């Protein structure tokens, strides 16, 4: 991408030549689809600003927006051959990709924060004072922590790693140093015990 950006001057007409209209985004994208890096440099100049503006509006972070903008431009380079001019203009297509990428980034970060919150909330080894300071000592949370406390260490750790850290059974087994089959059995037994423990409190 950097090499393409550096050759943007090749798109300019030589001095003294008859002025010509600059190529449209559609014309440039057609050339990009054929692997033309000079055309991509021109397209970059046309789209980078609008894309950045769209992403900043969603993320409210200039640093993250610049990162996502580069991801969007890279996606445009890769998907240029799949663009259908009958469905939308290039600018509309590019800004749609930008908005989707920005929203995905927001959702990804929110999901990560939610997972961290759940792990903290459900870890029965977490000091009570910390829970109180975070305003998480509700009755429902207490019951869940109490239910987790009825599990064996392996059952509890397997469930926390799988359901709240998103690890696969194989990854859980590697983390705990046990066989995959053992993890699956402990998770199944642990979930049954959790269900029974929570059901008994309602």
C-alpha cells in the first residue's frame, strides 16, 4: 500500500499537456481490480478522507479510526474485482465497508469488556471487598458465586475458561494440563451441578 501511495504523482499529466479530467473512483477501481498500484494510489487519495471521517464518527477515537481506515482500504484493494457498479457507487460501497468495520470494532471491544466483567463477577475466589466496591454484590450474583463454589476446582476452572474466556476444550485441557476427555467430562458434570444448585435456590 505504501508503494502504491508513493507513486501517486504518476497519475498527474506532464507540464504543457492538454488538461484532462481526473479519473473517477469507478475508473480507478476498475484498474485496481487488475492490480494497478498507481490507480490504487489515486483511489486512496479520493477515499481516505471520507472513510476516516465515517470511522471517527462511530469510534470517537482518532487513533483507532486511523487503524480501521487502513483495514478498510486494504479490504477495498482485495475486493476491487468483486465490486458491482450496477449496485452502488464506489464511494457508497467504500463508506458502507467503513461503517461496518467501525461497528464491528465497537462490538468487539464491548464483547471483550463484557467477558472480563463476567469473569470477575463469577469468580468465587474474588475478595468480597472488591465485589462490593464494584457494586456487584447483588443477590443473584451471590447465588451464582455460591453455586460455583460447590464445584471442584477442575470443574470450575474448566467452565470459566470455556464460557468466559472463550477457549476450546483442547485449549482448556492445555491450560490445565489434563486430557481433553477429562475436561469435557468435568464441564458436563459441573454444568449439571450448577443447574441443580441454582435451581435449588429459586
